[in-house]
């Protein structure tokens, strides 16, 4: 009984690490630019496929992580500057922008379906002996995933709290006009945001496929609900909130899977979303003043 | 010749069903500003309910699929139940997701609801037979003494009857005080609230009305094609109808008809006649890519659609009851003759 719970919680922490990496990127991007980017899942999948291509040529999964991060960063910067900014200049508001990102998500998802020939590819990393810690048995890969999540969280918090760039990022998320008036180079900060959130997005894609051991064109799309729910629950623009929310959702999902059958573990994610809506209405309430996009 | 007739009657049925979907979404988004990116689950619940209540019991010899609501009800009842199911699901979803929030949040939450519903129905075989879906739904108009080809046209006519009825109903609704309240809510939510409109109730009402139409369209669709499975209701299907009403023009019904004619019918059917390139299935993927690009292009070059909504203009001739001297010009205008 207790053993089942303990190992379910451990698996929950592994899943939470994957959600958290994606949700941290999402929450920075959303908090700063105000673009609710529904193509985020598609860009995760791009990162995953990039890593798959690298490792299938014989390089190790570490290179896959690096390549996935770079791919995510570049694609995000290109769509941010090349597509989203164009719509923002034409006067798109938050809702139109969300529909644009949904259209872009469709283009990315089905473009990847076309390129991947609608197949699911196996993605395996070298497995070694599992580590047992009392009732909890984790593979070294899972431990590494938790480590990556933790390292990224600490690094991101350090960047935001201790450096001048982080201060500028936080200032822009709080009030873009005031930040600009204070002499912050807002254009460069937006570019940095696209790169940073895109890198986290690509990394999350790679970590996700390392965990699930396969990659297909729907990988990111199926994962996106959990990421968005975590970002909203944690509060837009707050990596710490996103990590806590990810832990909650990861553990809930895995505990439900352990006891109630895997069928309903996704429904549990749905339950968390309902709780978000009912318990934190302030997170999603209308703020008229906050409907402006910050893209330049 | 008869192959063409068969093909065109099939297109006519799809056109009618897509017009119903477009009317539903246009009422919700075009008139009321409620973003329903979960549209397809309301159509889908209608389809499943219509199928399950017509298929008969799922136990006994020869039973190869499992579903809830098993019954074998006579002809029009499954369709009625499908309509009600769409409305009921819309009511339930609307109750917890239609809070006052930013429209992009609203859209994202609806999209998530749609994705999760798809995962649950796919995974849980006991609901509606999981990923295999339901097949063998009986043809509803089989009592007609006609051949297969005439049946096609009879069904198309049957769908068009609903199209016209729903169109007239929704046009009446949107010109009523309730319809003007919806537009007020869409354009100036706070002002609408300030003059005493209950925004939450209005949103829920328009959501349920749209859900009823969606359920009806799903029932009509499944009784035509005879099968329904999770492959038929990805989020992309909702996006096609959204693209149609954005391309055609939001907030008016000519725009809906034009958009549905252009996007799901002409656009998606023309590709059937292009030579197949690459491996099988490549064209299907590229079709979705192009739909996504079409939407993005539409929003860039013609954000209000091909036939934009006419803004109401308060002229003397329009304000009939309050400007009696304008009665004659008003009537002439209504009758379409030039005002002297």
C-alpha cells in the first residue's frame, strides 16, 4: 500500500520534472509577451525530432538535449519575430494572437506528420541498472531527468533574481511601458525571452521523449494541456509557481494512474484544470489593462 | 453520370452539416464573442448519442462493440436525443469554463477540454468503443421506397430542411432583443453589464443554444456516414469551421454560407482531384498545413472576412417607430426600392 504510493509519487516527480521544464518556458514567454502560444506543443515536438535525428546518427542523448534546445530556441525566435510580431503590428489583440498560434500549431503538427510519414519512432537511451531507494525504484535516466529539471529551475531563478538581465525581464513582465521608459532595451529583452523560452521548450521536448521513449507528431500536442494548466495554476510569469503546480499535477496524475487505472490519469489532469478554474479565479479573471501584447 | 450525382449529393450533405456547424460557431463567436474551441466535442456527443440510441443493445450474440446509452429507438428520436445531448454537454462545460476571463484564456481552456475529452473517449473502451468507434448505424430514412442514389438526394434534402429551419430560428434570435444583448456583450462587456445584462447567463445561454445546434449536426452526420470514431473529431476539425467563418466574415450568415462553401467544401474537395504525390497520407497532412496557413493569411490580409458584418447605422429610415415622418422611406427601403 505505502510502497505503491511511494513509487507513484516518485514517478510523479519524474513526470513533474518534464512538465516543469516546459511550463517554466511557457510561463516566462506568456508572462512577458502576453502571447498564449498554442504552438508551444508543436515546437516541443520539433525539439524532440531534432534530438531523434542526432541520436539516430550515433551521438549520445546529451548532444540530443543540446540540439533540441538550440532547435527550440531558433524556431521560437523565428516565429516570434517573423510571425507574431507582424500580427501585433497589424493590431492583433491577445485573442487574435492566440488563434494565430493555434493555426501555426496546426501547420507545425501536420507539417511534422508529413515529414515523419505519420510514424512513431522509438527513442531509447542507454539503460543501466535501476537504482532502488527503499520501495522506490528509478532508472538512472529518470534520476537524471529530475536532476535536469532541478538544475534548470535553480539556474532560471538565479538568472531572474541575481542578474541585471533577469531584473530587466521581470521589469518588462510587470510593466513594459515603464520598463522602456527606464531605459531597458525592450527589443533585446523580447529576443532574449523568445530564445530562453524556446530553449526550455525544445529541452522539454527532448526530456519528454527520453521519458516516454518514443516520438511522434502528436507528442507535444498531447502534452500541452498539462503544461498550460501548470503555467496558469502557478501564475503567469512565475517559474517557481510553475514548478510547484507541475509537482502537484505530476503527482496527482501518477497516483491516479497507480490506483485508478491508467485510463483516467489524463482525466485527473482535467480535474486539476477544473480545480484551477474554481480555486484561482484571480489567475484567469479579466484584466482589461493587461490585454496588450509586448513584442518589441 | 450516376457516380457524379452520388458525389455531388455527398458534398451537399457535408455542406449542409458544415453550414449548421458554422451557424453554431458564428452565433457563439460572431455574435456573442464566446470562444468555443471545443465545438467538435458537442458535435461529437451528438453523433455518439444518435449512434448508440439507434444501434440497439450492445450485448448478446454478434455484439462486437460496447457503448453506453444502448437502445434501438425509432427514427426521429435518436436525432432529438443527439440535439439534447449537445445542449446538455454544453451546459455542463459552460458552467465551469465560462467565467469572465480573457478571451485567449477562454479559448485555450476550451481547447484543452476538447483534447482531454478526446483522450478519455479514446482510452475508455466502455464509453463509446474506444479508438475503434461505433459502426453500422442504421440509415434513418430507410422507410423511403427509393434506390441508393435517390436516398442520397433525399438525405441531402432532409439536411437542408434543418439548415433552413435552424437558419430562420437563429436569424430570428439574433435580431431579437436577446441577439442585440449578445452583440452588446461582445462589443462592450462592461457597458452591457452596467445596463443590467447578466453576462454570465447570456454566455451560458448562447453556449447551450450553440451546443444544441452542434449536437443536431453531429446526429445528422453520423446517421449519414453510419460510423463515428475519435479519428473524426480532433481539434483541427473545429479549426476548419473557425477558418470558414473567419474567411467568410463573422457576425452575418451570408458570410457563414460563403465561408463553408469556400473552405471545407471547395478547398478540401479540390485536393481530392489533385494527383497524389509522395506516400499515401501525405496529401492529408498537407491539407491541414494549408488550412492553418489559410487562416493565418486571412487574419493578415482580410481580418474581417470576405463579407464583413454590416455595422448598424442609425438613420432616420431605420428608426421607424420613433420617426413617423420616415415611414414611407422606411417601407420602401425594407421593400428594396430606391428611396425617392
